[in-house]
């Protein structure tokens, strides 16, 4: 979401620059994760043990980890204003909660893949991480679209009423 919000309504939309950072880092995350995933299946070459490896795999993971750190910072910038105000005014709660839920799952599974040493759980955690990761982009785009439509509706009706904060779910 970007652009000006109604003068009498809450400032919820991201600035164009902020949106570019959030979406850009998200796309780098998606692309690097997808490249790693493709490398394991499509571009894998058998090594001396017969297992398929991708020579670029470690580099994709390094890029993915760096983008994840940047994205965590970007996500943190959304919480105090964008998320808090949208929740307070009852705007896009379902899609926003779904986006945050996906972020929490990706953060938890990413942490588990990096720091939890259970080889028995690793394939399950990995499948969950990349499955949710691949679903994240469409979900974010739906949230963004709903937010823009909501802002347009509020802009059209701003002369009639000012949004009032909601308390509770």
C-alpha cells in the first residue's frame, strides 16, 4: 500500500519507499529460497556419495539468510505504526493477521533449520518452511490489494465519517 491516506483518517499506508524496501527484501527472500530449492532438485549434480548437490546452493542460502535479517528489520518497522494502527481501526485484520502468521511460521522454521540439530525433524521443518514461503507472496499481494481498496473506500467516504478505533477482535 502506498500513497496519501485521507486527511481525517488514520495514516496506515506505507510510503512508496517503505513499500519498496519491504517488498524488495521479500522478493529477494523468495527468489533466493526458490533458487536454492530448484538447485536441490533441478540443478543438482551427484557428488562422490551419490547425493545431488548444487554448487551454488551455499551462496543461495547465504543470500537468503542476509535477506532474512534485512526483512526482520523491515518487519519490525511495520509493527509500531502500520500494524498497530490498522488493528486499532479494524482494517484488513484477517489478511494482516495471516501475513503476520506466515512471518512467524517462517521465522520459527528458519530458526529451527539453522539452530535445531534434529536430523529427524529437518525434512519436515524444511518442507514446512519452503511451502509456507512459496505461499507468502500471493498472500502479501492479496493483503496489499485489499489495503488499497480499503483506502480508496475510506477516501471516497471521508466526508461522511471518520474511522473510529475498534477495541477487541
